[in-house]
């Protein structure tokens, strides 16, 4: 059994899809949700789905090894970021080198970097009259949104779209692809050309 955890800061609709996907398919277990946000919707989803949630603060995350210790204690193999908004600190990146996967709601390298998350991304896409947007699933390194791209999918954006309607299109792409790509990566079914 491959053991994964999900880090999420907000609603957690992707986390829910991932948990449901692996409950049905088996082979991968979501052992824990971790969040920095005591108000996050993902906490209620975790409760409903029977997945324990750990809430941590910035000091614990950035200045201690507690998170790494918990992940090791839980024998976690892979870390999934699903709407997680803090930069992952060096100690976690080192402990889980090439084992942390993020989803970004745009076609990186466009609309990435600090401050580019959720509706900020979609508003910028609409403001710039982009003809398309999409999702990027990528490995996480010590910079925001710069790790190796694993998968991208796009959708059309037209002049009637608002940040909200783009967000809906992006969420549909995320639900369709993220669990499947996680499944492939953690089971080594994709050749990512990554050094161990
Ligand atoms: C998702 O669209 C995800 O791509 C985005 O936050 C949303 C979370 O939705 N992530 C980022 O913007 C990271 N930079 P959810 O909480 O409903 O899964």
C-alpha cells in the first residue's frame, strides 16, 4: 500500500476527490490531511470522509522538524499539495525529495509564483484576455511553482468568462486529472526522468 498525505489550505474539494478516488480504486491510502488553516473547509471534509486532519501553525511548519517527524512516523511515501498556499520549507523538501506533487490552476510558467493562487490566478487570466488557461501538476522544489512539470491540461477562455467561471472550468479539469496523475506517479507508471 502506498501511503500519501494531502496538504490543503482551503475548501479541499480536490482533497475530497483524491480520497474518494483511492477509496474506490485501492492500492493507495490517504493517511492524513494537514492544514495551516483552522477555518479550512477541508477539515469538515476530512471528518466526513474519516481521514484524520492535523492543523499546524507557521512556526511549527517553518522552524521545527515536527512535520517531517510526523510524516516519517506515519511511513508516508508521497506528499500531495491540493490548494496548499505556504511555501514548503527546505527540511520537508529534503526529506521528501521528488516526492511532493502540487497542482497549480494555470498553465505554468504563466501565472505562477508568490501571490498567484486561486482566484488571483483566474482574475489575472481574465484581465489579460487569455484565450486559454488550464492546470499544471508538477514536482515541488524550494521555489513557488517551478518544479518539473508532470502534466498539463487546458481549457478555452472566452470573453464572457469571469474569474468565477474560469475557476469552475479549472476545478473540473483538476477533478478529472489530479487523482489519476497522482495514481500514476506514486505507482511509477510515468517516466519523469528524475534522479533519485
Ligand atoms: C485549486 O484550484 C488549486 O489548483 C489551487 O487552489 C484551489 C484549491 O481548491 N491551488 C493554488 O492556487 C496553489 N497555488 P480546493 O481547496 O477546492 O481543492
